């Protein structure tokens, strides 16, 4: 019998969600890497809120619903903190950035209609009230005389930010809770048309992609310092969860060369909707009154762990003890290292590490929800087993999605960089033998794609006393 901290493969059960067939990897990996088929717990065994939403989703959309839901809920659970096995005493917040990719009319709108609107309704209502305060103050400024003394601006904290937001405004939104409460809160960014956001403001969107990389990690700051007094300047710890819906072409534009090489893709959870030719449109069930009441009650309880309404402050950080999951995390990561050694894939070696981080954050969120519903953060054996299932499934799914979508491109870019580094690292002169001919030098220049002709090199090396011509077109290096 396996002990409670070991990795377990769970048999397929009716109602459980299995990992789709492993996406095709690059040629180096295909022959040797065999992906274990990890399973999500059954719908009824999922944490509250996720359980209700997955129960109402058609079979093909249960896994996408799971990832969309955990992304939204991670933003709501902004005060949760956890320590990760490989990061020592650097605590993590539950920060997830999810891309749902699908062709036109593939059903991507489920994420907006059946997940985002349901979970983020509480947060949006709070933000709407804060925005009304800001608007009332702007109107007061417009109607007030120049000599009239105005009251102080309202202390508003707004967490929902459109993807087309300006950098200055995003910095202001992130800075507000730190100014008023001394702590950052997670911002929320959603769009169901990623391509439109990219096209509307390409320059600002490029900056937002940089911020997205920074906002994946707690205590990773981003700053702007404008000369104008009218612009907002600050250095802030930006926390952000995002859910972007996009077509494949929009994902290509979003995940460009810099985003792939700079670590943007490894911070992203990619969910690819497979729209089979001739399939019927997905049918989601309506939430029942009981399901809606359950969701509302749990979201209110989650809000109570964020806002201290009585005192008008923010609740302290809530640490979730996940050390019991460390052996499972270690075992999965060790298996990925073994696969990397067998395949020699640099993409696999890079991608699996943050796949584990994102999966661990998802597992922590689910552990928190199980504990919140049970009234205790001391999880039962049953709940720990389900959290392990969730971690293993999520880690493998995220990794396979990245390898399938960006693995080959990452390998190409890495190879180009290595080849470029080798030309710079080993000088032309050092690559020549002690005695060499002009023909050998010409051949080496051609192979290294150097434009300078050999006669220039020979002339300069002779002048510096580095070589001497022992016979016609034959040269020897001098000490």
C-alpha cells in the first residue's frame, strides 16, 4: 500500500476528468516520453463553487471550466499565502494567468458567461460602487469654482482593470491598497477579444505584457517615474490574475519571440479548445437557485477573509500549510527531470518548473476552499487525496499544453541563441590551429558567416605580432 504522501495514479471513474491524449511533442521527446494519465476528481468531489460550475458544464468543457474557475477564484482569494517547496521562505500569492485559445465560434464565451460573470460578480459590484465615488468627485471638481475648497478625493480601491488600461492607471490601481492599507491586493483582468486589445493600443499592450511577467510573483515590483506632475508615478508590487480568450492568431501575436524567450509563456496556463468539425454547440445547464445560493455564500465567506468591513481595513494574510504536498511535488518534478535527461529537451526542462508552480497554487486554492467549506484548514485524508489529484493533473496538463503550443519554437530560439553565443565566445583567432593556411582561414570565415575578408585579419594580426608567414599563404601563431 502506498503511503499518504506518495504520487498515486488514480483509475478512471465515471464522472472524473482525465487528461486528454498527450499532445505531440518535438521529435526528440516523442519516442521516449510517456505521459501518465492523471485524473481530476469527480465533479461532486471538487471544491465548492468549482463543483457547481463543473457539474453544469458539458463533458468537453469541464476541464476548461475548472481552469477558468480557479483563475477567477485565485483573484478573489487575494490574502492567501503559501510557501512553495523550491522557494524557501519566499511566500507565494495565488496568482494565475490563463489563456483560453479556440477558433471562432468554438465556445470560448463559456468562460465569460458561465464562469467569470458568476464568480467575479461580487468583486465587480464592490468596484462599481467605488467607481461611482470617483465619478461623483470628478463631477464635483468640474462644477466647483476655482476658489472653492474641495474635500479630499475618496479613498477608492478598484481591482477590476480592463486589458486596454493605461500603464499609469494600472500603477495607480495597484498602488491604492498599498497606500491606504499597507498591502497589495490582486487586480483582475479579463477580455474575450485578445486580438482587439492588441490592435487597439499595441504600444501600451507591449508594456502590459512586461507587467504580466512581473505580476506573476509576489514582491516583484514595477515602477514608473514621470516628469509631469499630472502623471502618476510610483513603484508598486503588482499582483494580477488574468483570463484572456483568444483565437490562435491572437495567441501567436500575443506570445511573440520576446514573450516566449522572456518567460511569458511559462507563466501562462494555456487551455486549447478543440472544435471538432460538425460538433453541436456546447450546452451549459442553468444554475439552480440552490447552486447560486451556495456560490454566493462561499464568495461572501471568501470576501470575509479579505475585507474587515467593521473597521474598514484589510484582513491579515492567511497562510495555508501545504508542506504535506511537498513529497508529491518533489516526486513529479523529479520525474520531469528524468524525462528531460532522456529527451534532451530544453523546452521540457524550462517549462516543467513553472508548470509545477502554477499547479501548486491551484492546489493551494482548492485546499483553502475545502477547508473553508468544512470549517477547518486541517484537511481530512479524503480532501488531501483530492488536492494531490488536482496538483498532478494541473501540473501535467499545463506542461503538455505549453510543450504542444510552444515547445518546438522554444527549442529553435534556444538553438539560435546558443549558436550565436558560440560565435562570440570563441574568437576567430583562437579557433585556428597553431599553423594554418589562408584557405583554412577563408573556410572558417565562411562557416562562421563573417563578412570581413581574410586579408584584413592577416594584415592586422601581422601588425600586432600575433603571426608570421613561414611560406606563401602559410602562417604560424607566435607566443
